[in-house]
């Protein structure tokens, strides 16, 4: 159960990070589980895959929503998520 909760939490973190790179004109459905390809890199520091980076960029319009959600914010701003975002060339937005 703890591992499942950790995976879900990491997926939410990844989702928040992925939101940063998407184009605003593109309709995006904010689904944190789409960031699953980024879980391993966030957890173990391995380089993110191209699929992870593309999903991260695709979810960009969702990022501020994830950051404003107390359940997701701590994951989006975690050192692992920030490292993955940087490796993918995605900037975490400063949300109002």
C-alpha cells in the first residue's frame, strides 16, 4: 500500500512537471498518470527518456494547477522532479 501511494504521489509530481512544456494553444487533458514515464528518473536520478520529456512538455498547461494543489505541490517542487524538468528543458512556472 505504501509503495502504491508513493507511485501515485510521484506520478502527480511528474504530472506537474510535465505541464511546463506544452503549447498553450493545444488542448490538454490534465492527467497526472500520463507522467508515468518520468517516475523512474524522478525516483532514482536516471536520465529521462524522450517519452518522459514529451509528456512533461505536453502537460505544461496543467502545471500551475498541480502547483496550487497542496497534494501535488510538494512533488512538483521535489529535487528529483526539478532535475527531470531541467534535463527535459522544461521550466517550472511561477504561478499566481
